[in-house]
């Protein structure tokens, strides 16, 4: 279901994100889903900035401008919007997690609630 959209150079696989986190990389996970979706499930250590709030809260990401950021949502569409926006305004290392938290729960953490 999450493979409906082809990978682009802006995408990153959930297994790669997991590996990088396990390796202790200074990686910001940015969840761009709604507060309600976040309360259902989220990846431990992630920061929540819903897509609808990004224009008001983008300043919160400024200290991370030169650091890796992985954006995720439910299936990968909203996160790609944020990824393109951040790249457009000069964030250099931003990727969208392909398949979103839906794929993360299937491949990395099957105990995570799905919706």
C-alpha cells in the first residue's frame, strides 16, 4: 500500500532511518501529522510540527539547518511537502521517510498502533 509512490532522491527508507538512529547519528525526526495522529502513535524522540503549523513554527528548526532531518507523516505525502519546502529555503540534509509511519510500523516496530 505504501509503495504506490515511486522513490525520489528526497526519500529515505525506514530501515535506513532506523539504522542511522541505532548508530547514534544526530538525526532529527520531524513528524508533520496532526496532534490527533501523534496521540495515536509516534516514533520515540520525534518532534511534532503539523503541516498546518509549519509556516508559524519553522523558526524552531533553524538550529538544525545544517543537520540531518527526516520528515515523516502517515504515508509520505505531507512529509514530502515539508521536505521540499525545507530544501527550498536552504536546509541541506532533509529527507522524507518513504511510506511514513505506516511503513515504519510494518517494518521496524510492529507493536506500534496503526490507523
